């Protein structure tokens, strides 16, 4: 019995065109899941999808901005209707901006929080009603060791990932009873 067999499951991975998101998509596909790659660039997603398909993966793409609640809701609805139920959501999209806190730009703060924290809330909130209706689902939020410690020049990043950690605890408190 393969404990990691994900055959018949569909996983949406945000920020999946490269880096950690690509590696997660690759691993889930290797375990048998159909993967849906998310990002803002159709061409980047198409290239990544092609790479995964060469290894036999079942791959779809969904271009939307995870920092926009309306786009997240619309995209999740379209995926559920046209591709099928999302069994696994991996909130991976994230960015880093570095500067001492006293020199950090407010615009960088807003962009970082929108990408690292707001997106987790928006996409999870869009997916959760579908999972709740089915009585099952997995939501995986990518954090960081920075949830537990801080280094110079990345205080806003640390704050965003600490917030993701606690948002995840809140999701568990509210949604575990529904099988999520």
C-alpha cells in the first residue's frame, strides 16, 4: 500500500511556475495527483506545465492574481466547474523584500502582505466552501522558519509568515469539523 498515493486527487498550487511551487507540483504529480498550476504569467505557467507533462504528469493551469479576492473566487469557481473538485490547495505564492524596518517602504509592506498573507486568506476562503460541501479537503499553507525567529532586514516577511502560521491555526479551529 502506497501511503502517498494521490491518484484521483486534484491539487491547486499557487505560485507554481518556479521554485518551491514547481517542486511541490512536481512531487504531487509524481504521487499521482492531477496538478493545477497557478501564477500570473500564462507563458511561465505554460512552460512549467510542459516540463511536468514530459514526465507524464496530468497538468492544468489557472492564471489569476491571488492577491485579488474577486479573481480568486472566479478562478476557483471555474476550476470546480470545468476541471473538477479541488482536493488539495497549496498556498505557496510568496515574495521577499529586504530592508531595515525603519527604511522599509510602505508600498513594499503592502505588496508583501498582499502576496504572503492576503492571498492565503482569499484563495482558502474561495476553496473552503467547496471542500466543506464535500466533507473533505486539504489546505496546506507554506510558512517559513521565520515564523519562529527573526533576522535583520526581513521583519515584514517575518510578520507575514508568522501571521500565516496563526491563520492556519484559525483555519483548523473553524474548518476541521468539516473534514478540512
